[in-house]
């Protein structure tokens, strides 16, 4: 009396991976007369969640731009269809 159904699930809320692997962290310093280093410029890698879109946002944007390029029209929404019944 048990029912087993197959389903697939995935998590798409993680931040989108960007191609920051080539970015090197470095600091440019100037020296004062006493020999103390004073940072002038600092380049750091972006953190994974810092201002980036989620994986879901990225795939939705990709599909939308692909469909716009191919001329695929958007279907009507569920609310519109339920009003017809």
C-alpha cells in the first residue's frame, strides 16, 4: 500500500559563479620617510555572494534573452487562463 514516485530536485538559490579565477589579489603601497608602508590601492577577489545574481536569476535571464532573440512569444499567465473557465 505504499506509493513510490520518482522526482528530481535542485537548489538554485546559490550565487552565480563568475569568471573571477584569473583575478589576483595584490596591494600597492607607498613608503613614508620613516619606512612605513601606506596602502595606495588594494585589489581583492569578490566574495561569492557579493552583488551577484542567483543561479535561478541567471538561468531565467538566459532563457528570456534566448527566446527574445529567436522570437518566441510568452504564454499567457495562469491568472488569465483561470478567468476564461
